[in-house]
C-alpha cells in the first residue's frame, strides 16, 4: 500500500475523532450544570414479619406391621380332623383353632391310667409285705431272746424284711414312672386341640382338614391388629432430636388425606452404615382395624415446638440461583438481606436467619428494588 492510500484512509478517521471531541465538549458544560440525576422512589406495599409457633418434625418412612405375629404349629404327629377358623376370622386368646383325630390319644391315656392303677396296687401289696415281714422279724427276735429259736431264724426273718422294703422302693419308683407317663399322655391328648396364643386375626391357613401332619407343622398364621407397630427410618442428622414417647403422625396410600397417630417406643442406638439412617419403632392404635400389617407409611416424628419464629409472606422472598433474599424497609429505604427460609404455614414462609419478628418487608415491585433504594409506602395496602 502506497503513501497516498494511507493518507486517504487516515483522513476520514481524523474527521470522525474531531467530531466526537467536539460533541463531548459541547455536552460537558450541560452535565456540569445539571449534576447527577436523582433516584426515583419505588412505590411498594409492605407486610410486617410475624412471630409464630412452629412444630418441628423429623420426616420418616417405613411400614406398619403387626404388633404380634405368630404361626400356630402342631406339637405332635397326627391327623387334623377339623379346622374351626379360616382366613380373616377374628379369634380370642385360648380359642380352639383346629382339632386332631383324638381317638388314639384317648386310648393312650386310658392305658396309662390302667398301668398307673396296676403299679399302685403292686405298691400296696409290697407295703403290706413289709409290714408282715416286720412283725415276723419282731416275733422272731422275741423268741430268740427267750432262746426258743436259733439265730439263723432271726437272720432269715431280717432278710425277708429287707427284701420286702427294697421291693417297696422299686414299686414306688414304678408308680412315679407310670404317673409321669400318664401326664405325658394327657398332655398329648390336650395337644390334639390347637389354640390361639393371643387375640387377633387369621392371616393365613397353611393346611387342609384331614391331612396327616408331622410335629412342628404350620397350621395358621395369627396377627394382632390393635395396636400395630410402625417400623421406619430417619436420617442420621436428626438422631439427637429423637426420644421415646414422641408423637408420630403417619399417612398411608390406602387412606389419602387421613393421618394416623402413634407414639415412639424404641430408637435404635446405632446408625445403619449403608443407608446412614436410624431405625425407630412406634405404637399405633388401630381400634377400627383400618390399617393392615404391611402398609407402606410415611410421616413425621414431632420433636419440639419453637415459639416466636419469624414468618413473612411468601411473595416477600426472592429466589435467584440458589440465593434467597428479602427487602427490609426502614427509614423509607429498602435494605437487601440474604435469608435462610424454613417451614411453610399456608402463604407464609419461616425465615430462620436474616429477619426478625416485627421487621417490615416489601412484597411488591421487588424486581425494581436494590440495596439502599428509596421507597414509597402505599399506606392503603400495608398488610398487618
């Protein structure tokens, strides 16, 4: 590019710079004469932060299970002749659930009774024999002292008495054995009826009538439905807040919108490492038997009540990229405060940090507010 071309390009640029400088010099005196423009006050409506009471709670999820659950089983082999209840039936403690064919067991009891009677008769004869041999021994001793019989006769009488006494001991042991056998037979006869260990409902029937069963065969599953047990977990960070006796409020999908209350009965002393959670158990009354064992439940453990907690209308809180802020109004100016929000009560939000009860906060035109901006209160719209 030649010198002439450079001159042609530079000339227009020089003219533009000269024009800009001339415009700036012309406007400078006007700016100096007028000064900085005044910031216009923003009209807003306000509300006063309220002091409210808050029920603190810890969320929990888990299941409702039977407070008591057991499987009624057989205690001996035999044929089940009758099943007296079935699935869903309500039973009371001690009620007969099933019966064996008891004929063989009844005969065993009769045989044991006869054996015991025979053993008792043998014992009676043995005792009579002891008495007779004792009297013979005494008589022979008297005759020996009068030198009417030999010493050998006394020894024979003494031996007979000792043998009779030994037989009594044997027969007494036999009576005890027969009596124990009778007790076992009577127990087996009693075991031919299967009874409910507690009041509840039949959750499952495992066998049919007429089946031959072995020892320890499941017959019924029995559950108690009032009360029920809640077993759930809470996050480990709430461990210090949990105590036995605290109220539990639960909801289940089967009854939407309804709350079932209970009480914490146990808190695990250890945290589950895999889930970082703590196990809790609770007692849940179920007098109307609406809840069923196995229901999934979620709810809260009510831990404590806090008083004088600051609440502001939800529209007073501005949320932006994870930051919450509120504009507090004082001396006709807006002060921006970063806050930490908490629980909600209807259209009001708890402010954990940043606002105190009694503070006045802006609830309109928040997008036009910034720290220190003048504001005009619309008195007719002040919320109380």
